[in-house]
C-alpha cells in the first residue's frame, strides 16, 4: 500500500487519485515551493540503527553534492539496516541554488520519519533513500505525474512545441549530466523554454525509456497547454513560456499515478 502525503494533503489511495483529477480539490496546491513527498513502507517500529544511519546518510549526501556536480549517491549501515541514498539537482541551476534546494529538501525528510523508503521532489532537486537498492534501476515504488498551467497553447504552436520537446528528450540521455535544455522561437507567439533530465545513476537506455514513457503518456492530455511538467522518480520534463509560466506557480491541473552542476550545460535553439 503506497502512502503519499503531497502538498500537505493527507490522502490515501482512491481519494488521492480522484483529487488529482478535480481542479476544485481544496488541497491542490500544485508545484509550490513545498516539496512533494512520498512515504513508502511505513512502520511504527523504525529501529534506532535505521534512524542513525539515515541521518548519517542525509549528512553525507548534503556534504558531497556540490563537489560532485549536483549529484551524489551513497550508503550507510550494513546488512538489514543498509540504506541507499541519492540526491540530485536540476542541471541548469547554480551551485549555490543547488545547495539551497538540497538543504530545504533534507529538512523536509522528517515528514516521513516512520518510513524506510521515501522520496522528495522540488522543482530543482530530488531526494530518495530506501532499504531497497534502487541505485541504477527502477524500484517497485514508483510515480509518474503531470501538471499543466490552465492556458491553452496556440494551435499553430502545439505541434512545434511537442516536436521540440521530443527532440530534447532524444538527446538528453547521451549528455554528461543527462540534462538538455533549449529555446524554441515560435514567432509572434514568443519563445518557449524546454528542459529534460534523468537521474544520473541510470544508463542511457533507462533514461531514454523513462522520458519516452512520460511523453507518450501525457502529451495527448497536456501537450496543448502553454506550460507543463511531466515527472517521475527517474526523470522529468519541463516546457514553458519563456516569461516563466512555472516561475509564478499558477498551475491548476494535475494528474498522477503510482506503479513502478558545475559543468557547462548543453542546449538547443530551434
């Protein structure tokens, strides 16, 4: 049973799923600066050794993130209390902003203090720790979601934008940071900004599969909006008006389902 606490809304199973489809849902505070968090394998008997190892793991992730270009994985403990952890920043943010995001998301990790498998998402960083070895591959607990601004894109721009994002997604897996961004000039309609990223512990094939799955799943539903984000625990895709549709977080539609820095960043201009 997956237990999620997202946007400070404590919901379960069916209620959570239904809420994501209703714009009137009172707890639908979409893509705010508050981390989305996912608490799996909750238990009332978390061992003291797990807590000690988890705290050491989080300290290590935070301390090593900036010197490893915004990405770090590590473990703490042994045998049944061995914990795997990963912390990653989005490929286009500065070292300082990466550090700030990491600090914020680690502080939020106390939300799932009784969970032995947790994930936390902010727009510019991602944290995961688990007793399950998820490093380098997908785990059983997974998530995909989509959020779009309530502003329909010009029909003449929709196909350009969708093709542009597919092009970015096709090139990101082979980049050093598994990150790709670009600007699309759509004439009188202005400019569109796109960027895509995978978890950097994944191989090229897994990254490519993750990005394509998100596009195939959500483009038919949200591809005609001026700004949207598709995300999972393994990859994320963002598309927005250059003026920053996501910067003011004026987002009103979301669907979700559960199942399974420092370097020069490449970019594309179309």
